[in-house]
């Protein structure tokens, strides 16, 4: 990060602290707490719930199968088709995320990569695509992503 962009961040954060009247360390701690409770905790809870119930592979397989069905009847997709495509996009993002995290920490059946090696998502390395813990991680990522879109947005 360049010195110029770092200074820009410092100015923006100082401006936010001044505008809200709250010290910057308090804002950072508050953000960390809110982030943990609204993203990380649900992600872990949904992952272990999906793993326990065995829904990961079934749900991902269903959405991917339905997403790849072509609709020749109309140029405008129905709401259901749009939703399946959107969830399919989130599943694709989740696969990349699961691979990135899996390779970084050596989890989800991926080998740990050495530090300093740039992450390049791979396609088709696994025989069955999404499997096991990866499917549950994708389900957790997708469900968390959906819940983010459902959260009330502040009006300021």
C-alpha cells in the first residue's frame, strides 16, 4: 500500500471519528464485534450445522443442476430462474473462497500451500467438483451471503 493511499485511509477514518464523536479505537473495536457476530459466527454455525445434517452436497448439487438448465421459452428469466442463477453465482464464489481458505490453512481436503505463493483458483482438480467439507463451506458461505442481503441497512 502506498503512503498516499495510507494517508487517505487515515484521513477518512479520522473524519468518521470526528463526525460520529466516537474515538477511532472504539469504532474499530465496535466494527470487529459487529463483524464477528454478523459474519464469522453465522458462517461457522451454518458450516457445522450443514456438516452435521449432511445438506452440503445435496443442496449444492441441486442448485448447480437447476442452474445449468437452459430456458429457451423466454428471453426474460422468471424470478425463480433469476434466484437460482444468483445462488449459483454465490456457490461459484463460495467454491473459490473454500479453495482459497482450504489451501491457505490446509483444510477442506486441500493441501497447504507455502507462504508467498499466489492463490490461483483451479477448476476440475477434484474428480467430483464440490465434495465433503467444501460443499458445507459453500453452503455456509452462500447462506451467510444471503443473510447479509437480508440485514436491515442503516439509514445514515
